[in-house]
């Protein structure tokens, strides 16, 4: 008889953001006269930039002519897009090779799909609280997951400790959900740890574009010496350029990632990922890659940074309100997320309902990211300015 993957029984019944949407929609249905402001899901509100739109129109015209029409493209991505990524890394002082760049439909997909490359008996180290995809995709595979406590006391940037055992290490910096970021010195400790254990770091850099203090916080883990021997990096244009609905990202799999099998045979992780992608993925559409390459140009990034500055001001407004109320928070700088302690010892889902019913502002309960988030709450800076200002005014009256 058919056997299903029973590991799915170990997942939470509802995906976090589905539960947020369910409670929100129920409230709206019951209170249609109450205007709700959504600062929960990290979706952008600013439109695509001028360079991106112009490139999209140009590439659509390419598809209308036999001379420039594109059918199936290379699964790893077109070279023009991969070169755009290489040059983007150069501007941040990190060196990657064209053969190490893989274009995808976003970091979320690749952080889940990368698990195809690893054996079932690895110890997977995931911080708590955490972006749910890391935990859920490994739970689906039945892997041995170990949690690393990220807390207020360690600034939500936990470090390796004596006796820690891990083979696959997830790091997101700047972090979703906490907004905390690792310094260059802290990441060097993690790189040295991974090298000492022959482990691998899966580094999610989806929010690197929000980093302001470049001398302290790296945009890429490859700015850290030794990282190309122990780390895969994932990034996306979702937050950099507003591609949440356009879908384009990139994953860097260094050629130096060589590991031995149980019988001593050497295997290249880059070759494995190439084989995986050519088997299971037909690539990102030409028109999307063409637009993404224009977005990563110097002019394109200049336009993107104008939008990011807009979101940073939103974050500053929210953080300023919390500071005035003497509420402990993280993020708000170098990050689009503000992660704050629920007032009066409230549990995060309790505070979610309190905010919804009292001031009609939607955020994300920290408990949905893990036990260490049970008394914390996340707001995003991705709303428009009018809604953000109104949400801050409502929050000010509530706290």
C-alpha cells in the first residue's frame, strides 16, 4: 500500500502566516467598520524601480521577435544575470566566481531545496527563534534538529560554545524575525567553528541591503576569511528591489566546498547543486532575469536604495515610539524588522489579539518563530508611510 511521508505529522498544523491571516480575516469580517493596518508579513509596498520596469518592457519586446526570442534557458541562470551578481558582490568586497552563482526564484525556495544535498543523519543546528522554513523543511525530511537559543541576554546573536555539535548550521543575518545582525568578528567565530568540525553554514543574506554600518556588519559571509570553504549563501531581490511578486534570487555555492563520503570519495557541493538544479528546475524566466540584471546595475541599485531608505525611516519611526515607552527592542537599524518585548509580561499571541482588538494593528507573534519568541512581537517597516505613521500613533496610545 502507499506510504506517505509521516514526517509531515510533526509539523505545526498551520503555517505561522496562515494563522495570522485567519485571525485577521475573522476580525475584519466581524468588524467591517474598523480599518486594519497590516505590519505583519514582510511584503514590500513600494513599486519596482524605473530601471527594473524599463528592462521588463524591453525584455518583453525581445520575446515578440524571432531574432531575440528566448525559450528554455540555462538552469543555473543566464550569464548576463550571473555576471551582474558577481559584480554586485565585488562592490561589497566579496569575490565569487561565475560558476558559483545560481539564479533562482527566491531564497525561500533554495533554503528548502538545498536540503536535498545532505544525508539524513546530519545534526542540523537552527537558532530559536527562527524563520519557519528552516525548521519545517528539515522536519519534512525527518532530520535531527538541534536548537540554539537566541535570547535577549545574547542579543539574539547566539555563538558556538564548547561541546556544541552540528553539521549543518543555519544563520540569517540581518535576522528574520529578530532584526539582530552578526558582526564580522562574530561571523569569523562561526566560520572557524564550521571549519573545525568540517560542517557547513547555510547563510541567509536576504536582508543584507539594509545594513548601514558596513565597517561592523558584513553584507556577505564571503567577506569573512575561510567562508568559501564552509558556507553556502542565499540572497534575494525580494527586499532589495521589491521582487516579492516578480520572484528572483541567487544562491552562491563555492567551488571550494569539497567533502568526503563515508568511503573517502570526494564530492563537490557545487557539482551536486548543479545536478540537482538541472534535474528539478527549469530556471527563472528570461524577462525576470533581464530585469533583475538591470536592477543590480549601479543605477538600478541606486534606485533600490532610495526605496530602502523609505523603509528604514518607517523602522526608525516605530523604534522611536518603543524607545519613548522604554520597551526593549532589537532591529530597527540594519534591518526592516523591529522585534520587541511584549508589555506587561504578555504572551505574544495574547498581545496579537490585544493589538488587533484595541488598535487594529497587525504584527507577527514571536511564538510563531519558536519558544524564545513567546514574549516578543515583530513589526515590519514595509508598510507605506501613511499607514506606518497611523500605526505608530495607535501604538503610542496603547502602550
